[in-house]
């Protein structure tokens, strides 16, 4: 990549010339070049922009937040770039809380809700267009000629439906602010420094917990995004099946790269590190090294999800016979997991306890393990009482899903795992059986086999809807689907 000059701080952007980068190839900038670069540019301001598709939804979300914390200043940062190495950064991903409340995905931005007599006045603080008078736009590492055009503050106001101001003015404004303040921590050190004597960890955590619980029930926009994510993910799984021969010739990384291409073409990114676990790697729950061999006759556990451009992610798992056909033992284990998943999905409905689908799936798996003689003469009830099935089932049967793959993670226990399902909740149902390669308590032929089946389930008024139903689940349907794709 090209070498740019050193970036300036936001506080000096308007007043001082941009500093040169150390070890840059040019010794300086002539007055003539500076004058030349400052002029002769067309006006590119955009006019009459329509609000983004979710503007009405983000307004409703902010209204709910306002009602929960009357009379308090609320600060929700998007976050800053994170260094990958030296002067290169990771791709930016706005904080979930900020994106949820604004629909904006730009770095260094901050949403502030100022208390008023009638509630709150919302303002988004953003980086404006790059300054052309001091050369920022072509000399700064984050100038627009280096990283691309930003919306002007006026354009942002039209798109987001919220007044916009220059974020470089915010730290000073917050430093002088009075009255109670809450901030979503962990995203912007500069904002936290400006608020250091105005906030408490306890009060800030209450804000974060509220925003986590607000996402438990998805609105119509969010449901549509999750469906879009699942549909793109299904196409990604199809892409993988079509190139399994190339993966066999290389490694699991061919599978990882194939799915990543679909995620970037149909969405923003992968929603989490893809698990492309072939053979015994399938028994490692979060196998993301993806550097192992792909061998005919073994199983591939593919756990992957496309994240949409609005940051909603799918989370789907299929366990596939690499050669297209399950062996008798693979089919027996797979069918047991499928039966457990069917029981779990059936338990997802309005009014059910969140734990019900987990309990239903675990019961089926415990029954199978007892039936196969892996737990001696213990009864299913005793196995479940002691949790002995967990040697091979390992994890919970599902979690909330949304903008984060493990969405609503800091919600209160009484609202989440001890809560009750209602329409609009979206969760995964993902039972599995994992027989480790070194597990001497099971017959040798079981060792190294791992199976998980995972779908994204939306609670509806009268039951549930499988958002990832485009991908087959039953073992015979999986084989037929793979045969069609392989031609």
C-alpha cells in the first residue's frame, strides 16, 4: 500500500498544517503545490437525500432509551480505528449500541442525547468532510484522498434524521457538561477521558444492559435483515459444497475463503470467524485455525454466517459428508442430533421459557447416549440430573442472535436465560455431539466424529419460523442437495 503523511489530531485539524510522515519520500511541500491542491475542485455536496431505510426504527429505539433515563445525558460512541500493525488498521466496525440507535456506521462518531423538559434531543457527532484549505484531504492518513469521501454533516442529517455536529468539538463540550451522565464504555478512550469525573461504572453498566435488553425483541427492519443474512449464508454454503474437491486438494482454508467471498459480495463481512472443521477438528467447538486437511470419507462441520451491510448476522451450522454420503455410523450420530434439533425447534414458541428448547434437545441426546450404551445402566433422568451427557454435548443449545452473533449478551439473567420467549425474539437452536479423538470411554469408531446442526429461529405470534430453512437438514436431504450441487 502507498505511504501517506502522518495524521494530525482532530483538535488541530482546522488550525495547523498537516505534519509530514517520518521517512516519507518527499522532503516537504512547496507553497505552490499547497496552493495548487487547495483549489480547482468541484462542489460534490449531495442534496435532497432520502433518509436511510431504518431511520424511523432508530428514532423509535432512541425514544425508548430516552424514556428509560429521563433527565440524564446519554453518550453512545461508535468507536475508533484499532491498529493492526504499525500504521495499518483493522477494518472498522461500529459499536453495536451506536449502530442500533443511529444506523450510522462511521468511525469516531458519537450519539449524544441531551436531556430536555420533554425527553431528550439527539445529536450525532461525526467527522466532517476533510479540510481542503490545510491539505488534510490529501496529506492526512484518514484524509478523503486516502480512505474515501465522507458525508458532510448536512448530508448525514438528511440520511440519519438527526442533527449532526463536528465530533472534534465534543470532548470540550462534555468536559464542561453538568448533571448526570451515562456512557457506553469500551469504545472511545477520548470520550471516556472527557467524562472521567462525571460517570460511574455502575450507572454506565445500567445503560449498556438496557441497550442489550432492548435488542431482545427485533423490529420489522431487523427481522428482514436477519432473513437477508440467512439467505446469503445459504448461498455461501452452496458455494462451499461446489468446491469441496478443491478443498480436498488444499485445506480447510479453501472453504474459509470461499465462504468469505460470498460474505463480502452479498454483505459487509462474516459475522464471526468461520469454523471450517473437517474430520476430528469438528470436535473442537470453535475451530477457527482452518488449516487442516479435508478428506473424503470424513465430515465437515461448517459454522458460518454472513453479516449484512447493516451489521445483522446469520449463524448457521451444517455437518456435511465430504464425499457426499454419510457412513452408517456418521448417519446414526447425525440423525440423533437432527432429532434433538427438531425437538428443540418445536419448543420455541411464545410463552415458552427460554430454557425449554435447550432442555428438549438435551433430553433427546441423553436418550441416544443411553441407548448406545455409553453411560452404563444409568437412566435418562439420572444422566440429565447429573449432567453426564455434557461430556459429549458440551455447550448450550442456543443463544440470542442479531447485530452480534451472541446478541444481548449483557442482558440480565432474568430477562435472558431465565426469561420467556415472545414474538420478535430470534435465537439459534444448535445441538451437537462431539466424540474427541482421545476419548477412551467410547468405541474407537466414534472417536473423531463431531456433528452440529444449527438454525436461526424467529419466534412468531403462533410458533416460530426457521430463517435458515433454505438449507436442508435431514440426512437424506443433505445428500441429495450435495449431489445436485456437485452435478
